């Protein structure tokens, strides 16, 4: 709430500083510039901005088309040079149709000199009949301070009324992550989350119909609480058996499937994996050669063997991807302390996996990096992490030093997992990746990884295709020699 107040205050100062010829400035010409109004901001994607989001280029709307089922939070703001005492405003709500809503508060809004914004919450309880008109109208009708006008006093939009039309909802769900490693002890508890970015109705979710299972060990699945924002469901897996053979890979996959009411999108497959155990000396800390958190633009450089020009000639193509460590718990057998925060309190310590790296993009929540040059594999791809989270691979490569302790060379493994890649046309595909190779220090401080990646999807590739890579810890390398293999990738239409 404080963030919204600050945003409004900044916006008021900006508008007040404009010239008298500006239309926004005219809004302050009456009632000493004091008024109350609805202050609902909507971006170009029809998403309502909520604290602490800020966009000074948006103007409060008087009408909103709602096609999601998240609780709608409507700010009501008093614009005043000084609010002397506590102030109360009232509003009325009327509906057309039979939509089931809870509106809080029901009539009164409260303001103080320290709180110039109050919020109306509109919660939808059940799916509505979108074949008929469903509408909510809110209107400010009274305020206890006669010096404060209701609405902006001019011929422009007064924002004293707000009209909400409820359209046909198109709801989605997705796993928060695509892979979780487990220890494999009987009674072990693993939690995961299903996100509903546009909201959901809990009574519509049947765990027996939204999931498809391929089980590699015995466990019990239970549903826990709804997330605090009403856009997620928490699930818990409890292992019913001990899977402690260190030489065996145990794996269970759970898939989200489309239903009549919800479409699976983003990460639609989650793996629960108990990997093969390999003894390695933490002092090798191989992963640290491939990231530098002090450099926000640090990247791993690569060469990819391909024929993306479709001219029948295979060449090496340069690319890069932003590389990061894999954060683990302190009890992970391969955990190495990265930061103790300068205190003796161990609860806030950060640990990294000594032998794993990942590729990710943190510029904004929907950006992606070019892991394994995958953005060049396709035509018509969506590069948003909402649609194509597979372009980011937070746990991508694992290293196995020679003799368990070599500082210069060993084996490299592409961590097997499912990547979701979608086209701009809405088509979405789960691609199973795996692969292996070697790594070595080819000159002082320069490491090379030679890898073959295998990608499997029947619809896209007709089965499994392979592709050759060379990855480097910095850009001081020379282009590798041409290959004699036919593992040469061409672009695929999505």
C-alpha cells in the first residue's frame, strides 16, 4: 500500500508541474485541486498494475474488460494538497447478469492524512455464463469532506464511475519448475507448485484428471494449501520407499494435461529425479570456471554445428548464453559455500553446486537466454519465458572431474530434462534433451566443453536428432575445426 501511495504522489507532482495548457493540468482547476477518483491502471496486455508496479505513462481507465478470474484490486485515490482529518467515502455497486461476486469493503472507503488510497477488492466465486452480458458498475457517490470533489472536475473522463465487463475466461496452468532432485530416503517430502497465472476456481481442479504419471518409484501425492495470492496450488510428494542404490537413476515424471476448462502451458512436465551418486572432490569446484556473479553480463560462449541457411553446407555458428551457478541447500553433498553474509548465522548462507551450471536470463521476468543456441533451431518461436520456458535451462550441465578431483578435465553431462518451447502461433512442444561429452582446460583460464546434444520430439523431429557443440568459458578461443559428422541441424517450423 505504501508503494501505491508513493507512486500516486510522484504522479501528482509530475502532473502538477505541467503547463496550464496541458489537459491533465486542467483537472486541478476546481476544488483547490482536491478530488477522489477510481485509479485503475491497465497495461497494453490488459493486465491491471498492482503495487509495487509503476508505469507513469498510463492513465486511469473508466472501463475494463476482465477475462481472468484473479481478485481484482481497484485503487480509489484522493488527490489533495493536504488531507487534514480522517475522511470517509461511499460507493455503490450494481450488476447486470448473474455473476457471483464478493466486493469488499461493501460501501465505505477510509482515508487518513497518511493514507490517500483505499482499495476495493472484487472476488469472483464461480465461473460465469459468458454467453450473457455480465457487468459490474461501481460509482462514487459521497465523501465526508465537502472540499473534495467526486471525480475530476472537467470535461474529460471524471473517473467517478468504473464499468467492468466480464468476458469469456481462457485459463491456464503450469508447473513452477521442470525438475527437482531428491535424496531418495523413505519418508522424504518434496513440495512443488502448480501456477494459475490468470487465476482459477478450486472446485474445478480434480487431481485425478489434470495429471498424467510415469512413476519410477512409490510415493503419495497430496494437495496442500492454495497460494496466498490465489493463483497457485501447492502439492506434496512423500516417498513410500527407500531408493538408495547409488548406481541407479530413479525418475518419476508428472505431466499436466489440457482439460475443458484449463490449458496446460509453459512447464507442462516436472521430473522428480534421484541421480546416480558419484564421489567428487569439492575442491575441484569445476562449475566456478563457467560463471562470474560479479559480472552481470558474464556469458558462456559457444559454437554450434548447423546448416541454418539450408544450403547443404554445415558450419560452426557462434552464440552465447548467460551462465549462472545452481543454488542448493547446505546439506547437498556437492554444496560449496558461496556467501555467509558476513555473519555467524548459517540460516541465510548461500550454497552453490560445485559441479553444475545453468543458463538463465534475469533482465525481466519474461526474458530468455539462448541456451544451446536453441533459438536458432526453430522458425516462428516465442521467446517469452511464459510460453517457452525451455529457452532458459537453470540446471543444464553437470561436470565429473577425471579421478573425481582433476582441476583441468573430465566428463560433461547435459542433464536430462523436458524443455517446453512454443511458437508464436500458440503451438507448444515438450522436447526431451540429454547428451554428454568432455571438458578440458585448453589454455590458461580457458575451458572448452565438447558436447553432443540429443533432442527428442516425434512431432517436430520425427524422433531423436543430435547436434554438436563447443562451449567456452570466455571468448578468447579460436573457431574449432570443421566436423566430418552429419549431425548438422536445420531449422524446424513450430
